[in-house]
C-alpha cells in the first residue's frame, strides 16, 4: 500500500490498468456481438476478419485510455 504524496503515481497506474481492463471487456463484447449478428454472406463480414478485429481492439483501447487521461479521473488522484 502506498499512502501520502507518493500515492499519486500508484493510483494513476491503477487507473490506467483499470481503463485497459474495461477496454478489453468492451472489445470482447463488441467482437462477440459482431460474430453473432453478422451473417457469413453479408458484406459486413469483413469486420470479423482478424486484421479488422486487431484494428478494432486498438481503437477501443485507445479510446478507453484517452477517457482515463482526459476524463478528469487523474486529477482526483
């Protein structure tokens, strides 16, 4: 446990880890939803390819970390 003035860095790191974990959870839900909803014959089936999934993962992770950075959570630490 870190207390006092030194706790800021540890708490900020924890917020980043939680943001990344939430991003992974959102990505998993979105990707599984896409797999369930999109038919094999649909032109949107390209969204289920591995490269599109990889890009989607990085977009969602970037958004999650930007929310942590600029959402005001770090100012409370």
